[in-house]
C-alpha cells in the first residue's frame, strides 16, 4: 500500500504518515506507537513488496490476521504465535493489553491491504469518490484513531477531525505518487472524475499529461487541501508534544500539496520531494497554527 496508513518519519512517504516515535512523541507512548507502526509496516510489506503472486500475498495477510486475533488474547503466549512475525506481535500484544487498543481498527488496516492486493492484481480503480473514501476510512483513518486512543481522546468531533487529516494525508500520497503507482497497476483517481474531466484510462496508463489530466489532478489536490483544513483544529485538542507532532504532520502534507501545485499538477511526469528549505517552511507554519 502506498500509505501510505495515517503521520510520518518522512511525512508523506509509503505508510509512514504517522509519528514513528519521534522525539516529540510522549516517551511513555513510544513503545505502543512503534508496535502499531511495525504492525502496519510489516503488513504493508506483505501486500506491496517483492514479487509474490496475489494469492500468496492474500494468504500471508490472512495468516497475519490470525496472529493479530491471537495477540488480542492476553493469555496467548509467544509460543502460540507463529514464528514469522513474533517481533511484531509480542510488543503489539503488550500494547493491546496495556492500552486496550481497539483490534477492529488494526483489522481494518488489513482489510484495506487485501483490497489493494486485489485491485492491483486486477488493475482496477475506484468507481467514484465514495469508494475511494471508503478505502481511506480503512487504510488511513484507523491510524489516527489508534493514536487518539493512546492519548485518551475519544470524543466524536476529535475523531472526525482526525479522519479528515488521515484521509487527506492518504490522498496527498496518492496524488504525489501517480507517476509511480499507475505503472504498477494502481489507479486512485476516481473513474467518474476521469470521465467528467475527459481523461481516459489509456492516457493514464501511458502517463500522458494532457491538459484534461492536469485539470483533473488539480481538482483532486484542491479538494484534498480542503479536507485537510477541516481537521486542523485537532492540534489544539491533542495535548503537549503530541499536538506539536501533529502540527508538523499536517504542515508536511500541505507542503506536498504546495509543491504539487508549483509543478502545475503534472504528477504523471513528476513526483514532488521535500528538501531542507521545505522543512524550514513546515516548522515556521507549524509554529503559527
């Protein structure tokens, strides 16, 4: 999965759009954050790395899920877990027990990985925005909700804002990676939007940066920015260092969208990257949120 899930070591790279125990992460939460990250990253690698056929990847995800449900039971000892992923599930089991992590959210991630495997194998896209957002609901939003759970934040408005941020980060990742994802059979631009803007799947496969394609990507990027902005007040709800972490994450996503715009939305030909100056801009903007 190019999440491609929710906050980041590199802000919007792969599945690293969530804090990976940076210095801003509260120290007492770092083991749990790392356990969640390792769970998501390992499952992502199963789904996305190497040359294994789709059916083998799906079987591995199902075996991974079996270990997840085994780890949910605090009486399960490490000998009961499969040998393949004990380094993932032993610490995750401790985090589940200590913080009562909602395992359904972790399983939602696996559901999204399975969908990605099938869609890539069949070279399928998403019919409309609703389908794409449903995917984000399972592939990205669970990360934000798990982190809010660690911070002891459970109110509906905070969860809604978290979902907006995580979905926007996921979509930002998609738009910046179009030139890499499409040749791999990954199509995240909604098909009805492609039709509306007069962009054919053939043009996308050939990475043909027509004016129509530029207009389509611009519309998606601007909509993603609006989604991000709906969640920005969350930084004032999450306490202390974690709130500052989120400021940097949000501004990192916005900076990527800025760079997409500066490249005239030509994402079939380019992929924006953050440099040292960008991180200065991110830090300055984070300070004034």
